C-alpha cells in the first residue's frame, strides 16, 4: 500500500470515528438522531435529527459532519445537495428540511465543533429575484 493510500484510509477512519462520536454524544444529549448511509450522487448527508419541536415548520435536520480542512463553501454546497436528496427520497419539499454542517475542531471537545449554515437557510429567506 502506498503512503497516500495509507493516509487516505487513516483519514477515512478518523472521519467515521468523528461521525460516530457526534451521533452518540447528541443521543446522550437527548436528540433523536439517526445515521444516514447512502453514497454517491444519492447521498443524503451523515445524520438526520428528528426535531421534537419543529423549527420553522421543519421536522428534520440533515447533518453533514466534517473532520477535514475547513472549506465552508464546499461543505455548504455538499450539504444542500444532500438535503435535497434526503427530501426527494421521502417525497418532501427541500424547504421542509433544515440542513447544517458540523465541523470538528482539532483538539477540542465535540461540543466545541463549528456549525455552518447560510443566512438564507438560517433565517429562511426567500430566493433572490432574478436580475
């Protein structure tokens, strides 16, 4: 096995460990969280949280968990695409599903991870009018 292949395997393992830790700790915190396992173009994100008290009439929160170099634009783009796949597979309007990215902070507790969204998603802003 090449050095690059070995490094990639280690990174993949670390990412899977982070996803599991995040899920387990959020469960201990009382959240109803489930791991999602699809890959490729139909990937639906890493986890889904069923919200007991829907936020803005949304009952689901799709979570994309990242243990990687901080690239917010790429992370958000991926998360929105995966939220759309999650909604499509369940016959939901994507506007009915919230989405966030949780990014692990090196050397910090899972509680100190970053949570990413966009202003439009967070405040449920309508789409901009075409110019």
